[in-house]
C-alpha cells in the first residue's frame, strides 16, 4: 500500500520502543484457522454462545456464526449490498452490520443494517458524512469498529490523519441522520480496527495496528504490529499494550468469561482466530 502520514511524535515513538508484546505463553493464547469462506474477516462479536463475523469489501453479503474452535456453524446470505462491511455487533436482540469502510475518503454516506434474531434485515440507518475534501489514507472519516457499550451503539474512527480515535454515538431510532459530534476522543499509537465492551464492567476495549507506513517492511510481507487500549466509562485511557499477534487483526470481542477473541484477514498466513485468556 502507498500510504502518506506525518511521523509520530517523539513521545509516541518512545512509547512504541519501550513496550514489547507479552509472550503468547503468558497470555494463554490459542490460535485456530478460520474457514476459507471467511478469509477476509473484518469483524467479530461474542454473543449467544457463539462468535459472529463477516467479510469486508469485494465479498458477498453474508454473516457467519462460528464455534469457539472456529468451526463454521452457519453462513447466512443476505439481500443487502456489501460496499465495505467492517464491523458487526449484537445490540440486545438486533445484530448490526456496519457498511462504514472509507479508506479512500470518497464516501458521502455510510449505512448500518439491523438484523433480527433470525438474521433477517429489518432496519437501515444512513449516516451522512460532513462535506469536506479528503485524501486517500489521510483523513479521519473511516470507520472499522462498532460497539454496543453502555446501552448505546457507537462507531469508532480509524483516524488515519491524526491518530485520534473518535467515538461517535449512533441513534438507532433515526433512519437518516448526520454523523453526530464525537462523544469521546483518545490519542493512540495505532489505528483502531475493532472495539468491544468488557462484560461486567463499563470499560471499552479498542484494538488495531500501528500505521502500516510506520512498519513498512513488515507490511510488505503481510505482518502487522497489533495493539490494544482499554478505556474507562468516561473514555479515559487506562492502559495500552502490544499484543503477541502479527497478522492483520480486524475483529475483536470479549466473551462473558473475560477471554479476548481476535480475528485476522488472510496475509502471510491464513485468516485466523485467536483467543487470549489474559490481556
């Protein structure tokens, strides 16, 4: 990828150089291959005793239900259009799909689709983006993370330009609405590609990777530097750390037992499902 981005600040560079990933053995990490049909997994949700995922742009409009061993339990085709699906999340009894990918910055409108428990579409939300000039891989209106947190549905920006992750509330009652003002903002040393609420707490988990242009030679061979950040109920940063995963992680969720699940796209190795017992 040809990416253009200003260099990180000295403070962030110091943070990156001083933090190292926790070894997989210490996290209790396990890894399974994802089904070939899910080679471009771009989302993950933990709900109803299963894992749920989907593929991103260029793929069919489908939702996948998986076991915790990565076994395909259900592959549901939908009468929808997959422009650039990047996230999905169960919000009570509705499964929301986020057609919100916008790497090149050309989209003026994003869509969210609400499915019922039978995985049938029953609602569409259209989000209008501000009318402004945007450059490919150098703007903050790309959204690859969505989460149901504090009884509210939220979108989290990838923020290629500033590195400031912005968290936007979505009104599920309005079919058409402008992108609202961000409720929370946090400066991070990575691009957010997934978000998850932590069961039993008010904490929010953000996961993503260091901008590829900052790790150019790793990216050339398909490797990524994956990080997480934990926020409190007020959107304040509690901690951030590098994870013992080096693939293109696009999905994350935390199950009721507190285990962190990650899904990655195919790259230098097959698309995979990771489980971290301790993080």
